[in-house]
């Protein structure tokens, strides 16, 4: 990995840590030599799966959403996991808002009702 790619991956990881610390039950771990985040032992975002020297992140949005996203040439089916609805996107082809939106959507897919309730209604606020 080049120094530039390494720096981009570190930048992405720091941003993912910021996003994931707001998600109940989310934890960082290593999945097959790649930094990743999971909830209830289910991964929802993985960094670095795909093309060499390109900083990628992968999210699980399900097969239906995957079909729609694959119409956008920036997205591709994640190797080894794509059959389960995972898509990958290069950091250089996305915005930080898009990264956050995709990560949260993937989290919502696997988190479970109790954790989603905590996400949607933070402690002390039940409108």
C-alpha cells in the first residue's frame, strides 16, 4: 500500500470511528485482516476490500438496495460478500455525508430493534 493510500485509509478509519461511536453497540474489530465495525457480532462496514491502492469501504444494504446501487458506476459488488447484499465504494468517489448515510443504513440493517430504539430515541428523549 502506498503512503497516500495508507493516509486515506487512516482518514477513513478515523471518520468511521466518529460515526460508529454514536451507534449503540457498535464495536471496531479486524475481519480477515481488514478494519471493520460490527454490532451483535454482525459486521456492517469493512475498510479496504477491493482494488489495490484504492481506499474502499463496504457496507451491507441487502440485495434489493444492492441492485439499485449497482446501477451507479461508483459502486461495485463486494468480493466474497456481495452475494449477501454488500456493496463497495471508493472513498475518492464519495462524500463524507454519503459515507455516513451508507454506514448508518448498513447498521440499521443488522442492529436489531432494541439497539435501533436507542438510536432513534436517545436516553432521556421519548417524543
